C-alpha cells in the first residue's frame, strides 16, 4: 500500500458501449426498439456503469487522470485503478522549486495489465533511477493515462451480464410493481452473477 493520496476523473471519454441497441433487440426477441432508442441507450450506460462498479474495470476506452500528493518513494510503482491500462500519456509534476515539469517517456517503464497474472497496470522508473522530488503540497503529480476496453474486446461474460440486466430493466420499468409489490432488481445479486464474478478485480 502507498501512503499517498490518489484520485481519478474522466478527462475525455470515447463513449462506445459494450453492447448495442441491436444486441438488446436480439436478447429480448424484439424486432425494433428504435422508438425507444434513447431510453434503451440510457439503460445500457447505467448497467455498464454498474458492471464497472462490480468488476472495478473500465468497460469503455477513455482517458483519465490520476492525481497524487507525491511520488512514491524510491522506485516503488504507481498503480492504476480501472484496468485494463492501455498507455500512459504523460506525467506532469511540480518540482521542489515550484516549477512544472514533464517526465520524459524514457524515464519510466509502463507495465500494462495484458498479462493475465497482472490485475492492474503500473509504472516505475527504469533500473537505476528513482522518482523525482515533488513540491511538498497536495495534488502536485498528475498522470494522464488511457484505459478501458474497446467494445469488441469486452469479455463475453460481462457483455452477457449487461444484456440480461438491460432486459430486466426493460421488463420492469418501475421500482415497485402492481399492488405495491416490490420488483426484484439487484444488479449485484442477479441470476447473471456467475457470469461476472471471475472478472472482479480486487483493489489493494
């Protein structure tokens, strides 16, 4: 565990959902949902966000920033949340004199999580180098990186989980059914749970 603070914000997402309106039509055996396209697309996004919460993965390709209060000590890695990590675009920091600096790409090594034994990507200085000294202040290091799957690369189990739960939302438009009977809809405890369980990434 690191003793520095990190936060993440979506900087410029490229929204391409893991499933399409056509996928939902096939799943629900409905010929044409075009009249409800806006509603269905909102459901797809909502369920995809829920899947991201369950798996701790980024299910669409996007650019994010990781903001740190300092660099790790020595050569300790900087780990990224929301795998898969695709690339690190820049590392900008405020040095001890208060000047903004950009680390050269040749200074550090990027380890993506394409390796099945690696749940999260990380970066660390090349052998023999250590992280520079940043200003003793908050939010002085900003790492801009790209993460997430392309639509066609999202694991099939996650796609099916999203489809099943979008179909559930389509069938159950209200949170409370007829005669005030509660409609069961729990994205974390659905019949599709087994499809998504193995894709959960444990955050350290």
